[in-house]
């Protein structure tokens, strides 16, 4: 223990300028981040935004980026102080026991990386109107995410490089490799007939976390740079190979095990051949990609049940037996009020060569959807005040105001939540076409508005530096005239109804189409 404290104090004295810079930037982040969040309550005009909100928002965003940059400086400097590459380092003659050396570095990172950001996030929760004690598991989970995605990779790269210059070049090479890998993945997914999407994010996080931890342990215990570098190089290789070794179909069968295709199921999907619905093809890239849009009708039998589309996969078979399988793709379709029939637009990409080959040929199409069913939970009724108000199990909300309007006239609702996107919630309200009076509005006729915010995900925290998330409610019918952007108003006392939805089932649903003909391209396109 004496040697651990000796190394820790030595590093603290040596790197006090870096420590002060990191603490100052973290403190500035904790000071400006809530101001940026509070600024989200206002819709700025072009001039007022540039003068009042633009600089503040830009500063808060810059500080969010600078915080991990200071971690990079601290972690790299403190690890490279006793370089682990080579065998001529002065510290080997002390000698330092590798366990004590590693423990001292961990203590340094805990004191000057983890503790400051933990305190900053704790204070941000207090300023945001949340009790941090209730969110302690989420705070710790967020630190785990930061460890696996930022801190451990930085420490691992510092452990396998001999100096700061080589570490910087290595980081630039890693960023360039990630960009190239993303471009290659996009190219392959468009032109390949069958390609799996990246594996589940939790498995990816596990590979990254364990690989970086193993490389650090190898370096400190054995000082075997070659073996440690091979472990780090194996991480992206595992990411790529796992997409083929563990196809996403197996992962979907695990996370969404139920296949809904029979008559009488709680969810029924069917192809809607109505020619008046949106049914089209358009070239995203004339050589490689054609976007196909198909209307699918969905109906939910159970009252109060919400259907949430999450992803889809398409299999197309030609009469000659050839087939094409799309990757799993995320769906972002608007959520509707439960208990009604709706047409959803299924959009997928297919290679341009296959489109030309199969155009005009009757095809068999099989679509598999990844979806969730959610049930309506408790309702919260609130008469809108002028300031902040708490919504149970959701967060703290405020009227969205405009600098050019009186304070008692709101043009929407904006909220903040702790550590993650809140539970999926439906907001129902009544807009007023008339300007607000000085006294609270009485319930009466108006224009209905509604909107969704939140997620069905149950993770205790989302990845991020800030512990407070800004959540906007995109409410319908907020303009009298879309062309003139003439706003409707929410006056003090306006009844607001928040309905929470809880996930009850994750499943797969299937739709088959026989004799499907690919739609024509627009006439203006070749």
C-alpha cells in the first residue's frame, strides 16, 4: 500500500497542470450544461438565437467534447510516465511491483477522472430537479459505459505505445479505420445479397471491454507489447466475424422469440394493394441502391395496446429459385393512437442490378418485422403552469416559450429526464387558436394535439457525459397554417394528459406477398 500511495503522490505532483485543466473543464461543463438545457425551453428567433442561445449551446457542446479530451491527456500521460513498452525503463530498477503500479494508476484515474465526472453528474441531477440518490444505479451504469467505450480503450492504447506522439498517431489511425470500416459496411450491405447487421450492442460492448482490459493486464503483468497489440487488433476482427458466425437472425429469435402470423393474433399485418397508398421506387444511388416503399396495414385487436415497429428484414424470391435477403434494418415509423388500423410504409434498399433483373417479374416477398407490444399504464392529468412541473415516471417538463411572445403563451412542451430517455409516453392536449389572456384558461373546445416521447428500452442509463437529457414532445396540429407557420398556443391552465406505456411483449410478425411486381422508377430518372 505504501508503494501505491508513493506512485500516486508522485504522479499527482508531476501532472498537476493536466489535473487542474481537466477539473476546470469538468467544472465548466457542470456549470454551462444546465443553462443549455434550460435554454431549450425557448424557441429563438434568428437574431435572438445567435445572440442569446447560439453561443451558449455551442459552448456547452464544446465542453461536452473537451471533457473526454482531458481524460485522454490525463490517462495517456499518467500511463506513459512508466512506459510499458521495452525493457530499459528506469522504474524497472526501483523495482515497482506491477500490481502496485497498476493499482496506483487505477487510483489516479479514479480520483481525477471518475470522481469529478460523478460529482458533476450528481450536481446536474440536482439542478435538473431530480433526486440523485434514486438514480445511483443509473449513475454507476453510465460510468460503466464510459469505462468500456472511452476510458479503457484510451488506457489500452497508452499501454501498448512508447510515447505520447505514437499514441496520438495511433488514435488518428483508429479513427480513420473506423471511418473506413463504416464506409465498407455500407457498401457491402447495399451490394451483397445476404449480409448480417452488426451484432447486439451488449455483445459488442463486452468484446471491447474485455479485450481492452486483457491488453492492459498483459502489459502490466508481462510487458508483452506484441501479445497486447494482437489482442487489441483482434477486437475489430471479432466484430466483423461475429456478424457471420452469430447471424442476426439468431439474435432476433432470442430477443423477439414469438412469431405472429396466425389469424386471431393480437397483431395482424397485411399488404395493402390500394393504388392510392404510397407505393414507389426511387434511386438513392443509380448504380447501387434502389429504395422500395410498400404500404403494410397493421391492426391491433386488444384495446389500449400500442404497436411499436423496431426493425425489419425482407426476403425476395424469383421464379427461377434465386433469392435476395436484406439485412435487418431499423424502422422509424410514426406511432399512432392504439386501437385503430393504420398503413405503415415499409422502406427497404435493394441492389440496383437486382432491381433491373427482376423488374416486371412476379416475385414472392416475405417481410419479417421486429416489434414490441405495449400496454397503456397510469395517466397523469396536469393543468399547465407557467414554470416547471413534474410528470411521474417521466421527468420534469416546462412550457416551450418564444422570446417574442408573452411569457404566458407557450408553443409546445419540452421536458428533461435523468440519465436516459424516459418511458414511452403519449401526450394529449388542446391547442388554442386565440391569444392567451391574463387569467388561466378554462377547459373548453379547441384543436386536439398529441405526440409521443420516450422509449420502451429499460436500460438504467444511456451513454453520455451529461446526466440530464432534453426531451422534446413533437405535438401535432401546432400550426394553424403550415405554409405561414402561424402557431397555435398553450395557455396556463391548459389540460395536459400524459399516458405511460409499458412493454408487455417483444415479437416478430410476418407478411407474405405473392406475385409482387417491383414499382416503376420516376419518369425523370434513367
